[in-house]
C-alpha cells in the first residue's frame, strides 16, 4: 500500500507537500533520491532514482533487488556515471562489471507507475522536458543476464525488461 493510501485508511490527511520537500532536500544533499517500491505477487520489487534529470542525466530504475542492494547499486551507478557511459559506448560494460543499462521507452514511464516519482519531479522542475530513464540490469551469480536463454527462469522473473535490448 502507498503512504497516501495508508494515511487515508487511518483517517489521516497525507501531506504530499512534505513528501516533496523531503525529496527535494535529499536531491539537494546527494544529487538524487531513491524510491523503493514493494512488488506484488505478480511484479518484482523495484527502485528508481528521482532528481538526476535536474543534472541533465537520465533517472535510473532497477528491478528485483531488496531496498539496500537497490540503493547501493543505484548510488554506485550515479557515482560512476561518466566511467560507465564510456564503457557502454565501447561495448565493454558487461565485461567490466556485472550490470548494464538499457533505455526505458517513453511508453513505459508514461503509462505505468514504475517511474512515477521521477516523472513527476521532471515535470515539476522542467515542465517542457520529457523524462529520460535507463534501466540498470544486473547479472546473476553465474554471470547471466535475464535475456540469456540459459538464465534461471526464477532469476528472469525478478527483472522485468522495460526497454528494448540492443541487438
């Protein structure tokens, strides 16, 4: 259940402005905020950044990890962004580390809540700018990505692939 829904269920008024102030404070301090969303019986957990758009960078989303692992991975990707983009451009990212990025198409963030906070922040800060986002996809312990036909089906189900894979 979302915090607003929980407050309403308790008969309280949810202070969305306080939430936005908290997100803004976090972005001001660290350059991004991270939102974790618990999955359901049919969807995995996911986490995404909010605020990277303010620095001209795409926001990031990762699927299938617990809150701590999600935050560690998203923070590492943010801290190493320039290095990772150079590796991605040369096609050596997957060889150098155990994750890669794929673009998230507009239809995904426009019609789902996967990146709702990031999309709302981008519209609030720069209304004329469209959200850009990339999915951070991590490899299994045996080095396989979810699109690998030999990857474990349980592992594959943990990471819904939102974007289109490079051929």
